[in-house]
């Protein structure tokens, strides 16, 4: 069987299934991705790049789709190259979010197509308009937001089946397409991300942090409001005043992954740090930036209290990995966090309630023995429901078998 992956940042969400299929000698794998992609187990990878493209003359509503069409064109060249070499996929696994799925059905009309259905943009009950501190852009912005779904809708019309990692993310898609989407999370490597009482985190200044220390952790790809960075920072003065020995480790970049950009000349990271900078001990807060996965896992392993906040949006891998590492997670009462946390395996607080967030973190730091059961149930949740080897990957393999049959 020939399998093709099409993903801007391959392997991305397909890393586990790509690795599993690559071990099967009866399966030939190829992939198409941008310059940030990497091959998996010797699979053939065709990379494309987008030069600087000026879409300023395109109507503002259509600029994203215009860029997606340029990307689709690059994917089309890659598909044509594979086709001319004799590679015809029986199965294609793709992500529709960047326009890469647009040419798939045209070039390979007989292939089975599986799409990763991550999120469907909408104005109600999702990230846009959720935070009153950052008002949305009015009716024009709402129309542009709706049009961001164009490539995804075309992909859904073409695909054989879709995969969504959570029930809530599936529910964001139009009802008429939800019957095509199965809920299967990509999973967590619970044998890699697990509790380790001997873990040590070395700070840039040479200090060593251990699990026996008081450590508050916060992780996001980028430190921005959509992931609650501003709420976390506003809770720190009360947390650090109540716990004078607590060390704060913040993992994440200072760019923007989701949502709006900060005011010109600043970053969300610096903006909210400056807001509380006069009320906290700078020697006890450590911005680690982006870390290699192995170092980031150590941060989770030494955590006494891990804060995970998000607007109603895509659930981060870091939430599940924090639970797998046995962290005491204090998470926001937002979708899809509620699918995982239930106040028995973690603590749920209202997203905007800075005072309650601080109180729950202080409680976790002050009474660590009281939270041992929560740590154990957190780990058990991931082992029982999100273990990639024993649950998620077998479910995805079965889906593929069904689709190909």
C-alpha cells in the first residue's frame, strides 16, 4: 500500500501514525511539507517553500484563501513530481488548514483521503469575542473569519473521513459534516512523559530545580492571551507573596501563534510582565523560552502546580503531557479542557478569575500531600484514555483499515 502525508509541518499531528506505518515493509510512505518538515524513518519527503508573496492587492476577505492557493500550487507541484515517479497513493492523510488539501482529489481521484479536522472558525462559543479585554473586529472581521474556513470546507467535501482530537473540536464543524468526523486523539507517549521524582531542571544561571522545591509551571508555544498568559501573570503577585520560596518557570516563545498581535513595538510577554513587574521578585521567575522536548518534560516533572489556561480553542498537547507527568494541573473552565479535567484529576477555575487561580495554586504549594491523589488520577486519566501505544494509535489504525477496506 502507498501512503501519502500532506502536512505543512510534517509529521505534526501524524507523527505517531507515520512512525507506525513506516515500520511496515509492505507500506511505502511519501510526504509533502514545507521547509520545516522532517522525514520519518526514511520516508520520502518532498519539501516546498513559499517565497515572499504580496497579497495586499487581494480583497481583505480573500487574502488568506489567496495565500492558501499559492500553497496549494506548491503542493500540486509536489504531487505531480510523485505521480511522474510512479507513486500513486492508496491513502492520503492531510491537514486542510493551510490549503494543502485543495489539489488532492484532482490529482489522485481514487485515493482514500483522511483529514485532520482541528478547528472550524466561528464567532460564537469559540476564541473570537471570548475575552472582553480584546474586542473583536466587528462585522467585517466576522465575515473574514467565516471565510477562513473555505479551504477546510473544500477538503471536507473531498475527504473520505475526518479525525478530530476532542469532541468539542469536532462540534465546531457544521452539523452536516460531523458524521464524517471521528474523535481520535493522536495520543501521549506515557512511557516517555511520566513522573520522575529525580528530575532536575538547570536554570540559565546555573541553579538546579528539583521536584522537592516549590515550583509553579506555565507552558505555551507562545506567551499570548489566547493561552491565558495575561491571567497567569496577574495571579503571580499573590502567589509569590504567599509562597516566598516558590520558583516560577515559564516555557514558551514571545511571538504569536494564535489570535491578534500585540501593539507595535512590544510583545505580549513583555507587556504583561511589565504590568506586574513591580509586584514580583524577578529573581524567582524564569523565562525558559522554547525548550527541546526532553527538557520541557523535566519542567513538568519538577512542577508542584502547573497552570493551563486557554480560550475555547484547540487543546494543547502540553495539557495532556502535564497530566501524564503527574502534575497538579490548575486548568481553565473552558472547552475542551472540561473534557479532560473533572476536579478529581485536576483543578478547574474560571478563566478570568485571577484571585481563585492564585488561591488554588497557593493551596497546591502549601499542602502537597493533599494533592497526591489528584496527581495519581491525572496520570491514570492519560494512561487509560490517551496512551498512544495502547489506545490512540490502535484506534487510528483501525480507522485506516476501515477506510481502506
